[in-house]
C-alpha cells in the first residue's frame, strides 16, 4: 500500500505531490521596472560607464586611505621616492592596469 506522504526521521509528514497552488508572498513580487536607470542610459564611453560605479568621492577616499598607509610605512624605506604619496590619477591608472591584466589572463 502506497502512502500519500513521506515520514521524516523526526516524524514530519511530507506530501508526495508538490502543492502547485501556492500564493506568492507580496514581499517576493517585483514592483519596479527592470533595466538601467536614466543616468546609465546616457553613458556611452567605457570610462563614463566605469565612473557610474566609482565616483570621484570614492576615488578620493581611496587616495586618502592609501596615503595614510604610505605615511605609516615610509620609515621602512631609505629613499623618499619608494614611498611617495599617490593621487586620483595614479589610482585610476592602477585600476586600469588591473582590469587589463584580468582581461588578458582570464
């Protein structure tokens, strides 16, 4: 005789057939339109698209924190040029090099 349910080790009863008529919870419903926002629709060059993810404020914060770190490790170096401060332009160049390396190695 075949039962209509499975019995778990802890005594839980599980139906053999899935309950197909289940309501979707309101929290799981998508209410916004999909797609990119207006600011992203007008971004054409690669650099403009990249700047949507990294704002100038974010890059300046990275520079600030990097320079704080450089100040801490500067006594470990004999020459001043080995631990010189950085700027936004250098950080952008570094990130560009890292992207290029990733593209060509993946």
